[in-house]
């Protein structure tokens, strides 16, 4: 009896996992709008009753599918950081961050990850998942910055991640390559972060604080 019960439980776990994986594949290929109990059942090769048994609503399916995708994405991102040498230059760091956010992945996969942000705005259940996802990616970006000798105070990693995400979304919306756009933006940002606010060059036509102090001193001496 116990062996029979254990076998049913194992088959149930396998069946549920197959449904989640099928839902994740559908989301990646066709977007969140493609999710339905019937579509997932067909994709998994299981009866419709199996889908409704394990997931009472499409929202439950969506949440599980997005979590499944995110976990695979984080595993991929960690592998990127683990493969880095102890010290990297700014170009290597830019490429690593681009890979961490997945901007170098096929566009449908990148679209899904950013759809999660919009869905989290509509469904509170997803906000915890998105916050956890962002925390893990921020940690990985921080490791990259440290290897590039870039200070990580003042949430530099969060700034880098926000910039990369924004550039990637804009590129996707305009039909251009997120990979190239994010890489170019990071190549400009990382040297500024490495220089620090006190040493970074001011915008053209604007005197640095040190230069302004020198000018004021010069005026006082000759007044």
C-alpha cells in the first residue's frame, strides 16, 4: 500500500512538473496571452483534467511558469559570473552584465522576462517573485563590478541593472538588438562609475567643483 501511494505521488510530481515546463515553453514562444489550461495540456500531452486538477486558474499556471523561467534564467546568469576570471576590464564587465540580464538571448525570451515586470504591476502575487529575481541579479551584477574594480557603494549595481533593463526594453520596443544597445550603454557607464563622482569629468561647459574653487580663489586674490 505504501509503495503504491509513493508511486502515485511520484507520478503526480512528474505530471505537475511536465505541465509547468509546458506552460513555460508556451510563454517563451507565444507570450503570456497564449496560456490556457487546454493549450498547456495539449503541449504537455496530458488530459485537460490534469491541468485543472493541479492548477485551479490560469493565473496559477502563469505564476508557476514565470517562476520556472526565472529560476532557469538565474542559473544561467550565475554560470556567466562563475566563468569570469578574478579580474576583468570594463568591456568584459559590460558583456557579462549584458549576459546576466539576458539581453544576448533570443528576443522572445527577453520579452517574456520584461513582461513579468508589467504583470507584477497587475498581479500582487508576482511582485514577490520579481523582487526576489531583481535581488539575485543585483547581487550578480555587484560581483561583476567588484571584479572590474568598480566601487559598489550607493547601489551602483542597482543603477547598472536599471540602466541595462531600460535600454533593453527600449531596444525591444524599437526592433533593434538589445545585446548591442545594452553593451554600448554599459561601455559608457562603467568607466564613469569607476572614476567616481569626485573624479568624473563634468559635462562640456560645466566647471568641476575643484576648478570652480580655484577660479573663485583667483578672483578673490585679484579683487
